[in-house]
C-alpha cells in the first residue's frame, strides 16, 4: 500500500500559525501524550483483535499498532497486545508494507517466541528484492522508495532477531540509493522524481541500515569515513526541516524523520534538536480523543506513526559521543552497538547520540558518560577545554580510547591532560576499582585502564588499547563490551537517566581563587574557617567551605569571610583560626608534630569539623585511627540526639534526612542525622560526619558519593521538613561558635 492520509484540518496545519511552536516541552508532557495515545489505540481495536486498513495489506495496520503500543511501554502480556498478535499470526501477510511491519512487530515483542514467523517473512523479503535493490508492493519486480523503506526496516528487524541476511541484499540497497540520489542530496518516491522529506528520510535510513552490514572494520581500522550520500541526505533534511507543515503523509514523514535521528545517533539534524521539535509538534497536534490525524483507519495509522515517534525518540541517552574537530568517528557504530548491548543486559532501552564540541554545556550534561576517540592528536580549543573541565567538575565521566591503539592519539591525549590538569596525572586503575567488577568481572591486567580522579569518582577513564573496533564488529563476547558496559554503568551510578526533554538546570559554580587569602584580606571580627592541609588530597571538594560560608552569611546572618583559609597545622597562625575543617577522599595521616599542634589547639578552645569527603571507608578508617592517636583516652563516638548540635540552629531531629541514592540502596533503613564527636572537659571539640557533606556543599553530583544531599529550592521555599547537608554543616559551625 502506498501510504495515504487525508489532509489535516487544524492539527499540524494550525501549528504553522503558532509563534511558540517549540516552547519548552517537558518529559511529563510527552508521557501524558503517550498515555493518551495508548488509550486511543486500545479503544480503536476491533473485536477480532485487528486494526483494519485495506484487505490486500492485512495485517499491516494491526502490526503497526502492536509495534507502536509495545514501544510506548505496553506489556506484551496485555490483552490488547495478545489479541493483536493472534490476529497477526492467523492472517498471512502478502505485501511488502505488511510484511515489513509484521517483522518489526514480532521482533519487538518476542524474537525468540516468533522465530519461525520471522524467518518465514524475512526470507520472503530476501527472495523478493528486485535486482536493483528495491521492492514493489507484492515482490514481483522493481519498486518505489516507500515500499523499499519498509522492506529494509523489515530486514533490519529480522537481522536484530538473529536471521542472517546475505550481504548481497544490503549491497544492492546501497548501490541503488547511492546511484539514484538527486543532486540536492534527497530522494523522491520514484527514481526520477523530485526530492521530498519523507523519501529522503527513507533513503537515508536505508543507507544507515545497509551500511552496517557491509563495513568490515577489521580490514579498515582507522580509515572509515562518513558516507557522502548519508551526509547529503541529512543535509537535505536539515535544510527543508518543517515537521509542523501538515498535509499529506504528515505523520508518516515525522516517523521517517525520527528513524533518521535514531539511526544516525545525532542529537541535532543541522541546527534542529530533532526530537524536541518533533515531540513539540506531536504533543500540540494531538486531538481530544488522544489520537492524531484523520478519522477511522487514517486516524489509527497516523496515531501509530505519531506514537512510535514519541515513544522511540524519547529513549534516555546514556552516552554522548564527542564530535571534535578531527577524526572523531572512526568506528561509526561503536556506541550504537554498545548501548544496544547494555539495553539487552538491563532489560530497558537506552541510547547514545553524537554531541558537537560546539554545543552548550547543558547539552553536554544531557548524559552521564562522554565518549571520545580518534587516531590523531585530539584538538580542543580553549572554550572546549574549559567546558570539558566544567562538565567533569559537575559529575560527567569522560571515557577515552586510542582508536586502533594509535600512538599519535595516545601522545596527544596525554599532552592535553597535562595541559588541562597540570597538578594531576593519569594513573593505572587498581584491580579493585569498580569498573573492573561493578557488572562484569574484567581482567585488569588485560584491560590496563588508566584514570584521573575528580571528586568522589574517577572522572576520566582512558584506554590506550583499542576497544572501538571490537565494538564496531559487534562481537559481543569480546572484552570490549564488558569494559564498555562497566564504564557506562559506573558513570550512571545510582542516578536515573535524564528524560530527553528534561531541562538541564545548572547552578553557577564559582572558581577557586588562584591564590590563597592573606591575613590582611581576612575581615576583622568575621568568621573564617581554616581548612587543614595534609599529605593526602586535602583539597577535595574545594568549594565546599566557600559555599558553606556564603550559606551562613545569607541564611543564618553570620558575618563570614568570602574565602576559606588553607593552613598547615604547624603554622604559627593556627591560633588565629579557632574553627578548623578537614576532609579528604582517601586515607589521611598526620605526623607527630602536626598531631601535637592540633591537640593543643583543641585543648585551648579550638574546634574541628571533619567531613568524610566521599563517604569512603579509606578516609573513615584512617581518620578514626588519627583521632585515636590524638586523644587515646577520648573515644570518637555517636553524638546523642539530645546534643545541642542538633537544635542550636536548624532543627535536625525530624529524621527526614536526604541521603544520596547510593546510601539508601545499601542502607535502606538509615534514618536521621549521623554525627560523631570527641568530648574534652565537657565540651565537644571534634564533630565528624561519616557520610559526606562536602559533595552537596561543593555542588557536584557524583553518584559514587556516599553522602547527604542538599535541599532543592522547592524544598527550601516550601519549608519542607527535610534535612540537607547545608543545614547540618551550619549547625555544627553555630555550635562551634557558641558552645
């Protein structure tokens, strides 16, 4: 069947008049639209389980509806799906459109259960393809590009279900579409017809699918180039982009455009955030019944295409592949194959997208993992380097590999890291590191991963050994898939992936001053918190004290200095700073001279706030040992809930503490604020938080941080009785000042 639809009255055509067509849409808006679309299709199902179109094309529309509903999240065990499947199995498909749709539906619902039917229809497409690479309606000769698109999509589904597709079928597709492409980069319905957006999407999609089958990276490592034909098709689509124009084939066109966006792995087609714009168009053109388009079978068909585009396009993004100014895309399908593998392992769909190095920080932050590779020295300008640093500071993990083990990239990347982080260097990850064991057991000696720590997690993970080509070849037993999965899940941590349409709201982060404040810069009479320098990572969560002091100034009306004051315990200036702060991510150690200085400082009336910077056992164990050496007769023990620290400022006794997901996962019954202390002569001189306050104070969102969250603005405005990290830290400082 050549897809037909009635002209739209209102709907999409009306949207052309709206100046606010792409106003900010939320994931919740899309979810509500999807649910309405699901209910519309369920109500439209016939008593025999079918959604009828036209007899020669049965059971095509039923297969399309089942495909749309399952992609929208309806369980395969739902009665609507089961009745639809029964109709499909009892009705023989005999035309290309219907066969392609049946293959897509059965492969989506259960490729194992329907293996026999998938093989039958897959072989039909293999045998009925014309010599020029196309399909017509009934498989009797050369055909048009619309039929051919559904033939290709059917083969794609059959291949994903495990059916072997002979290479010559895919080679024919590539030969056809590369030989008949119009000069403007597009394709028309027939070989000699003018270009249209939907047929250009069909040609581009067909090349993306077929190209996956004839590219053999083990022969061409590092020399793969993007197809000029695919680039031409995407360029035509970007130049003619207008999904809200309405008219004939409107929703069929939107679904075709969505396929290009998904299969190309791009967030943007030209300057267009394709999913955001398609979703905006669809949500605003949905009718009161929950469907789209015309009435009767046309409305069902249009609603299926619309629901597919909404549901498939909103799959959350796990990986942004950095499109830097160089050979960023040597392995064209590495992240596509990896995310497909992870989707299978996790039992839920996740995806990837190419991310331009010129995009804004909010776009870079749309996924927890940034991936970068190449065979030449990486080239990032000053703006890109600063944005990468900011992205990593805010919790993104960067996964880098030297494609094909290239030495030029390896040397160039190490030079880049030395310039960006002169005070740190890449170090070999220890065998006990989480990326070697968090999902698959991985041999650390064979992997030889290196890393650079940032905050509570390894922010940069580097492999000088090639992984991309193993991912490209899609040999899923290779260690590359295990390493890639572990790194991706390490980056994701316990946090849910963002909805594609969720706005990334980034709070400003102030940079740490390059120089330390002098005594002359300290306000006379103002509170100054001195941070203890020690031999380990004393500068962890380096903005936490500054942010805490700003909080005290704004919320508690305490006059404070604008900066922290780093200090060595043996400094003669130590007595000038009665309140000390110490933190770290790793084991902490003082020498005897430093211990004696701290001991005398606390005896003279000083106070120490200690924070386990990441909540890690290494810092916790070492700090407890130091306190035992410092005060062998005074134990570090939990503070009673009646202790003044819990009520001296904020009321911390509600029990509703906002711990991070990694804490509640392993300690689901945890309640209340947990602080420990050391008493001396009836006065608490040390207060220690074994769960990190610094992550929240500093403002980074590392999922590996075992700590307390900050309260959201909504929680603060609503005066919700939830205790956050700033409130706890403020109370400790208030206690230190007045008790």
